[in-house]
C-alpha cells in the first residue's frame, strides 16, 4: 500500500468531529461508573455546582455516560442545538475545550 493509499484509508475511517470510537465510549462508561459515587457526593455538597444550571447538570451526566449530542437531545427532550449550547456553557464553566478534558478534570476533582 502506498503512502497516499494509507492516508486515504485513514481519512475514510476517520470519525466526524465530535464522534467517539467504541473504545472511547467504553472508556467513558467505565469512568462514569467508577466516578458516580464520588460525583454524587460532590453534587450533594451545598453550593458546589460550578454555577451549572439543573439542565447543564443533566447534560453533564449524559456526557459522562458517553452519549452524543443527538442521544442527549432525545433523552432530555430538547433540540440538538440546545444541547450544543449547554455543552458549550459547561465547557466554559469548567475551562475545558473537549469531552476528554472535561472527563479528566472531573476525575481530578474527585480523586
């Protein structure tokens, strides 16, 4: 296989932006399961919410469960555009730029 063919194959197999591989989804699900008790303890602490709204907390939990925007919209009963707005607000409040950064930050917070 030539270099050009290899690059074409990689591009064809690449996921669209924002999509996760099955391995990444499994990692998120595993991380969420391990973090759930600690996250709940943090959430239960009075006043600790990073200024998140109830809707943002719902979206955050669905993100940590590994759900994509379309799935989150269906589960929350809102439009996908609204989900994207909530995700942007969550990223801004946690000072992160991706789901991976968000998960890593949440993990560090509960360690």
